[in-house]
C-alpha cells in the first residue's frame, strides 16, 4: 500500500500573483482586515479595490475578516461580510448582489488530492449568486455555486451546488425546504 509523502509535495505550478504583491497584501490584510480593531468598512473596500478586487457599492465588511488574494475576488452591491469570515480564495470567488455571509463562514477554494502520494493542491472557483445567505460557521467547498437566494444554514457544509430558493442544512448539506420570501 502506498503512502503520502509530504516531502514530495510541490505546488510550484500555482502562481496567484507576484511575490511582492502577495507579501504586501499579507501585511495589509493583517493590519486592516484580520485586525479586530478596524471597524471601518469603507477603508477595507478601498484597499480591496487597490489590490485588484472588483467591489460594488453598499458593501459592509466587519472586523476580523481574512481574504487570501483580493485580485481573485469579485463582490457585487449591497453585500454583508460578517466577523471572522475567511475567504480562502486560491481561485476566483464571485459574490453577487445582496449576499449575506454570516460570522465565521468559510469559502475554501483549495484542497488536496488525497489519492496522490504527493498530496497535490487542487483549486476551484466558488460563486455565490444574488440573494444567497451563508449562515454562521458554514463552509462552502471548492467548485460550489450557491445559486440565487439559496440558504446554507448555520454550521452546514456545501460540497456540491445548492439549488436556487432552497434551504440547506447539515454535513454534507442536504435540501430541507424551499425558501419563500415575503414582500413587505
């Protein structure tokens, strides 16, 4: 039986940006995003744009948010990103209009191939369509699309696409009912 040999791991093929840009972002991210002492969302939006993110209007980013690579991030209008959200965007993450990402949620674009002895890195994009809502401490795995107005409930894990206007719960997330939105 073969074994995993971490020493043979090589992700040299993965180049998300220049070394200086990545290093500079590391410090900006630590000072302005991960740092819980910076509650000013507008400053975060400006910094994201300076680093190549496409960010709409009315975006609210709470303290203690960790974003891996802003140049691989697209955020629409009127988006809420809660405390301790981790956007581990090793690949492109698209967040459309009116999306709510609750505290502690994780968007994970990367994983490892457990079938290979070299434990190869794999990356896939994530898309959150308009009106989607990720509950607190939920996880969206690589390659998943959370379709329009779908809900991923608290502490649930999406390992495959979530249907529009549907509520999901559990690990792995299972469809539990339809989402009906009342007009006020």
